[in-house]
């Protein structure tokens, strides 16, 4: 095996497990694992400000008359992107502070040619990581992940009409990427009415090493309600489906199925399917990953 083939194969393998996230991202990583601007899915303050192309929210016909089971008050349609909520709003609720444990399992594969030689490999995805949510400051809440999580740092703005991403730092292998979307990118509408849809485009700050800007585009829809058994408990969730694209360091496409608990304000499960292509001299490799992120315990450590 030539050195070039070995390098291409290693790159393909690394990209498989880098995720997005999502993750771009899950959620990630919407997303995916919880990477949607994922979604998701916080950045250091610098003088460079990302060129956010905004986020929009629409609601399908009839959705204004629907509300999730157990919701109180009149039916509500979530509003579009932008800062939401204020410290004085009594209905602003964030994630309970603490550290939550997650696992990701699935499969990944790399197929193609490197320096003219065939590449056909696959492996299982099996990793564990943690996300620590800090105590909210006003309506802002910072989260950081350790281990092999889908993002390095993220800030969500929790308001009466939505939870929005205001800061996001991703670690795509050796290419850390920082986003400060303006207006903020929609994470989830509140309440998450069935058939509600939203989209956003966010651009990163120039990369400190190569000056390149990463563009991510996401489109999402609240598909249905469901109930999951997690840690011995029945957890009502809304199921959000979505897609996301990212153009750096490689062109990637993401498909998300996200299970979001409105009471916990947490993504408790997320399936992320990622496709990417590695191309170069006599090299063309397609990388495919299908993994599911799951929360281990509903209470933080």
C-alpha cells in the first residue's frame, strides 16, 4: 500500500468519526448528535463577526391550531429567527445545569480508490461522551462537551418563542470552526407544533490557519409526537426531521431524525446519516456514516 493510499484511507476514516455535527453540527451535529447549528450545534469572542444569512420559520397550514400533548394555554405558532426571551420572562426555561452522559453507536464505511488502488473498509461506531450545561445567565445557556462529543462549545438563547443558537464551536478533526450566527440560528421552536418548519444559513469566522469560511445550511420540520423509554422512564418527545449541508473542509450532507424533550429542553436521541467525498490526484473516496446518539441518564451528574 502506498503512502498516498494510506493517507487517503486514514483521512476517510477520520472524517467518518468526526461527525458534524452534527454533530455538522447532530446534531449533529440540528443538527445532528445535537449538532444542528446543530443546529447546532459556542465560540470565543473575536473582532471577526460571522456573516449570518438569517433564519426563517414557517408553519404549515393548520399548524397554528395544534399544540403538543400537555401544553397549556392557547395554540401558539413559533416566530422566526432572532434573539428571543429576556431574563424577566417567567416562561423562559433552560436545561437543568450539570453533566449529561451520551453514547453514539452505528456504522461507517469508506469506498473508492486511492492512487488507483481500491479502498473498501467499514467499522463500527461506538463512543461515549459528556455534555456539561452551565447555570443560565439570563436567557443564555452555555454547554461544553468532552470526549468525542459533536461540538466543543455552544450557547443557546432560550425564549418564549424558540431556543436559538447564538455561538457555536465545532472541532472537525484538525479544523476548529467557530460560528456566531446573526440573526441566531433556530434550534427548536417553542412550542414545537407539528408541521412547523424552519431553515437557516450560517457562515463561520475565517479559519485561523487557512482563512477559509465554512457555510452550513439547514432545513428542519417537526414531524410528529412520540414517547421513548429512557433510563426506565417514558419520555414524551417531538420528532424533528432535517437536512444540513457543509462546504468545508469537505462537502458533506447530513440527514437528521431528532427526538427532543420539550420538558427537559434536551435532545435525548438523534440519528445522523452523513455522506462526504474525499477527492484528489487519482483519489476518490465516498465516506458514509450512520450513527445514533442516545442520552444515558435523564438526570445530570
